[in-house]
C-alpha cells in the first residue's frame, strides 16, 4: 500500500506514534510518505520505503500568520496525484484532518476518491479541539473522515461526549518497539551519574504545564527527605523548564537533579532508571510510561485519562489521585526501599508492555486501512460520495 502519513514533527506523542507507525509499515513493505513542516524527530535515519516531503509555507506581507493548513492541503493533492497514494492517514485533528478533507474535495472534483483515516491523540480533542474557536471545524472534519481511530478507550469516550460524532471511533492503542525499548546493561553509564550507588528516578515529557513536572520535583524532594540517596533525571524541554529549574533551586534539589533536555536515545536513559514518574494532568494514553515499562521500569503516575488502561495499580506501578504528591512519594519510597517489590513491578511492567508490541498494533492498522478502503470503494460503486456533507 502507498500511504501518506501526516503528523507534527515535534517532541509530543502524536508525532512519535506516527513516525514509529510509518517505520513499522515500511518494514512490512508498504511505502510511506511523511508530510510535515519539518522532519519528524524520530525519522532520523534512512529506511527503505520511507519518503519525507517538507510542507513549505511562503511568507507574504499580506499574511500575519502564514496559512499552513492550505499549503498542507495542496501538498496532499500533489502527492496523491503524482505518487499515486492509496490512503491518507492524519495524526492529530487540527489542522491535519481539515486540510485532508479539503484535499479530498479537490481530488473528488477530478474523480479521485482517496480514503482518509484520522487518528485522535489527546489534546486535539480534550483541550484544543474543544475550544469554541475550533470545535465546529474539528467536529466536521472528524465526521468527514472515512475512518477514525483513538489511542485509548478514554479518548474515544471523551470524543463522543465533547462532539457530535456520527460514526464509529475504533480504539487502536499506542505501541512500543519492545526490541528497541528494553533494559540493557548500562552499568558504566549509571556509575558515572551515581558514583555512590544512588537510585535513579526519571521523567520524560515536553515540559508543558499539563505535564505537572513541578509535582515530580516536589515528589523527589520528599524521597530525599526520607533519607534515600537518589538522582532525578528530567528529560525533555518546553515552556515550563525555567519554572522547574527555579523550583529545584528553591527546594534544594539541584545537585541531585540532571536536566538532560531533549534526547534521542531515551531507551539508554530508561535502562538505568529505577522508577519512572508521570504525574501528568492530561494523558490520553501515556506513551512515555509505556516506553519506560518496556525497559522494565515501574511507573508511578496520576490516575487520569488513559493511564489506568496501561499502568496497572499494584502490578506495574502505582496510580495516584491527580496532584497527590504525598501519596506518590509514599509509593516511590516503598518501591525504592523494597527490592523484592521493585523486582516484581519491573518484571510485570515489561510483560504489560509486550501486550502493546509494535507488530501487533501495526497489523491492526493494516486491517483497518483495508476495511476503510473497501468501505470507500463500496460507496463509490453504489453511487454514494465517500464523505457526505
């Protein structure tokens, strides 16, 4: 199959999932054409069957904000025509689903009906998409997609409750490459960071306010106050980094904290971690937690969104009420001071992650693509428009 894959290239989960999905599809022989305004972060090496097409937006004095959505729609039209794409898969509703719908209409005028699959990832529904400024457009674009998926049951239910959706939303969860994300011996790396045998607590995010990285720092302070020797690794970057750095100074945790910024080899960092912290205020799935679990790292997280579908309380880690730093710290101290418990949680975390192994989920997408294509072809044969306004 010849697939157009549209995503954001940034550090967030939707871009990571789209990129890893495209790579998984390419391994199985599909041709995947990525479209974005910059190369996706994890599209960092050559791979057969993968092409990248930059969406360039020309700046004109007339436009205070260059119309990326229109440039994207034009690029989709060109790629469908000249690369003979079989299907378009967009990740994140805004503006990708809308741009793809416009491209479908342009192509439809020429008698070309390209199936469109939209995957909903989270804030495109729960925060951004629910804004009055965008809600009608997002609602329309989802309904005009030929197939719609969500990365968790929570997100599917939230979409139905926030929008007027007249079609099925299929749950296809996020996934992990368990061969890539697995515990490896990095004793020399850990020794360099923890010369006195300290435990390592890790957090990975894009440092947006919703990730509540400050709670991670507060939790860590309590771990230190309990007399536990530990280091905190904060991986990622974003608008809250300065605030987090200031909090570290105020709480006196700076000499025990490493701000590592954006990192490509996350699996190497996770391999030396003893505990992963995710106190997020909005997490429709929890991809960072899944990658940690795949590296045999127990997770302490908030119990919001899709996290309870992934992190099993008392088995792979612990779930706590949003903002309950005291309880999170209590569980962290329990795990770090009980080696038998820590080993049990580590083994269970890896087993749980294996249920989301990439090849299993790629196969679900392949089957869904075929289902959507057949549905569109059937509608055309019956004289219907694949997308009905």
